[in-house]
């Protein structure tokens, strides 16, 4: 009996080990909410003025909701916008402000005589702007043109990897984004109100009624 009592006492002592031998709490259990920082997660940020097809705000948005191609561009833009917000060092306020300004232009297409073309080119333009701002995008060479003195300086970069292929022009410090058009000869790019046509080294340009001719040599 005495031996049994000794064994029972030993078992009781081992079960009451010192607290410092208990497992430590995991770091996740002790972390305070929001301790990871205050930056906004791009996935949680809604696209400014994204189209809500349950209640489209104007004729331009109504068109988007009934056109599968435009609706696909809307989804592409939402993804591109959130990727732009998530890039290291991104100025999120500036990206969001630019997106909001662009959305006003898109919605303004409701007043355009050709609403579909206006909306289509608005989406294509914004996708190009976000793409060329991405450091991962390969930038093509800059081509400088010889133009009449009163027509101002003109340069161009041709992003043939985009769909559609795109010419990004800088005319008098203003960016002009034009898209490849069918051409019987030479290279032709355009958008509503503007056109670039190059043939045998001569470039004919029309920027919203301002017409002039430049050369590549």
C-alpha cells in the first residue's frame, strides 16, 4: 500500500508542472488588428465610377451593359486599375484621381453623336495609359519628326504589342493616343477627330482640325 501511495503522489506532481513549460501563444493570436500597416489593399478598393449594370447612370453606361465587348473592357479596366494601385511605390491618390477624371470623360460620351465609338476609345485609351505607366511594359524607341516651325515638336512611340496596336504621340507637350486603322498603304492610326498617316517618309496629321505635314528624315 505504501508503494502505491508513493507512485500516485509522483504522478500528481508531474501533472502540475511549472507554467513556464506551457506552449507559447502564436504570434497571430497576439497581433492587434491593423498592425500590418495602414496602406489600402488594392483588392478592396472599388474602381471609381465603375459601371453598375443594375442601375446604369446614363446612356453611355446603359450601352456598356448591353454590349459584351464594352463590358469585357470594363472588367479589364477594373483589373488594370487595381494592379496599378498595387505596384510598389504607386501614388494611390493620383491613380484614383486619374481614374475618376477618366470616368467623367467616358460618361460624357452620352453626348457624343457616335456613343459606341466614343466609349470604346475611352476604354482603349485608359488601358493604354495604365499599361505605359507600368515599369514592366517594354517601351519602344522614340521617333522625332521634322515639322513646320509653327506646328510645334512631334514625337511618337509605337506599341505594336498592344491590342489594338497603338501610337502614342507627344505633340506640343500634349499626349495623343491613336489606334491602328486599316490602310491601303503606309501606316495609319486614328481616333475620333484625329488621324496620323505615314507614307514613304511623309506624315500627314490632323489633330481635331489642325492639319500639317511632317517628315521622318
